[in-house]
C-alpha cells in the first residue's frame, strides 16, 4: 500500500523531477546470502520479477490515471522527468547472468520493464547529476567500490558536492555552507522506504525512519529538504489501494 500512497502524493504535489534511488526489485531468489538456507525456500525468479512490476504499477498508477484524464479533457499533460538509479538488489540479475552466461539472451534488467514504465535508467553506481545534486544508490569509495563509511557528514566531506543516496536503512542528513559561493550543500542518506521489518536486522534494527525526500527550490546543489515518512502518507491516503 505504501507504493500506492507515494503515487498519490506525487500526483498531488507534481514535482518536476522524480528520482527512484534503486532496489525497487528485491530479487531474493538471486541472493547469495540466503542460498542453501531455509529462508530461501519457495523463492522464485519469476515471482520476484512479477512483484517488481506490480509494485511499479501501484507506484505509477495514480500518475498514469491523471495523464489519461488530462488527455481526455484536452488539458496539459503532467510529464515529470523520471530517473531511476539501479541498486545492488537489481544488480543481482546481472551478477547471476555473469555466473550463468547461458541466460544472457533471456535475463536482464529489461525483464523489470523500468524503461517501459517511463524511467531513465542509470546503471548501478553510475551517478546522475540533476540541478547540481548527485544521485546514486550509494556513493562508492573509488579505491574499493564499497560505500563510504561513517555518517552523512563524512560522506559529504569525501564527495565534496550535494548528494542523495539510498542503500543504508536510515535517514542521515548533513549540510554545510560554502562562504565563497554562497551555496548550501546537502548530503542525504535515505535508504528505507518499505513497510515491513527485515528479520536479519533484529528487533532493534528495524526501528528506523522510512519515507521519501522532497526537495524544494533545487538550484546548483542547494535546496530546501522536506522529509515525508510512510506513516504520514498512510494517514493521509488510507489503507486502500
């Protein structure tokens, strides 16, 4: 239901740009961590792909309905720029193909139909810069390829420009003012937007923020952030899909 709520919020607010930071497709059937374990029982690749497509349909359903009505009524159609940066869970697909090359002509990111839904898709860890803000699933240390460690303040210092990433299940925000240019830089880690609890995180590990980030007045990396959690969206739009 949270995907439907976010879709309705998008239609209400109509942002110029929508960025999906990745890991829309969970792909547990391809998880190397669960292979051979009881937790992997019943996992099926076809069901993972089906779940991803259904989730995207719920997310974009309100937008598609609005666009349909606007066309019928001959009004200007709301067509936001839509960007999706692939996450490490989607990358499980290509890692699996790498290990099983016989699937190369059968399995790829295209199975998830992201482009068919209208997204501009950026490869895993390929940053996209929009109005001076870098978006990527996570900012990687160029010497290791792994996420920068520490809090958002440390990552902002290392990256040196405004960014917004996911991956880490937390909300961590850092900001700094550049006196020479007058810019306000922001580093935002917002890596949780789901309603369920993850068993591997334990009882205390699941008590974290979940939601979306709205940026107002974005210009050359400066913006005014607003944090909208899933509880608020649930209260506003109700339980029904």
